[in-house]
């Protein structure tokens, strides 16, 4: 399933390009196309570009939220709700940077409080 097959009324030309690691999990019984990035623990809903066709009128076109370990959205724990895709990309980059910091930390620097100064992990 892809957003193109599940939501044929959505223009592929209006769909922004997501960074690597995002999976299209769109399903026709949802309100709009939905993508997840399990590594980042994030999901992204993308509404119509035309506000007159919006599934969630009054909301931003892009809704970035957290997902659980199974990739499921467990309520609207929204990170950002916006019409600005660059703001979404910025939030995604922030989450990627946090993940990179945690996974790149090979030797932890003890802060003296039991937390690594480099990645924030408890040590």
C-alpha cells in the first residue's frame, strides 16, 4: 500500500519528498496519507495541499507525532502541527541528531551525576 494507491485523489506532485528512512503506511480508512520512521520513533500525517479538501480543517497540513515500538500512533502526541514542511524537516533533523548522539557515544563522559555528558544516557 502506498499513499498513491490508498489516496488516489492526492496529487503526487504535491507530496513532499521525505528524508531516507520513512515508510509509507498509508491506509484508505485513515483520514490522510501516513508515514513512519521506526528508527526515530516518529510518524507523519500529510493532508491535502488544498485547504478546501483538508481532512482536518483548521489544522496544519503536516502533523508530526511520536509512535510506539510497534510503529503505532497511540493518540495525538503531536510534536508539530504546521503548514511549513521546512519546520517538519527541522524537527526530523533534531530527532536524527539526538539519535546520532546516542548511538555515536562509545565512551561515556561521566558528568558526576550518572548521566553521560555527550549523549545524555544514564551510566
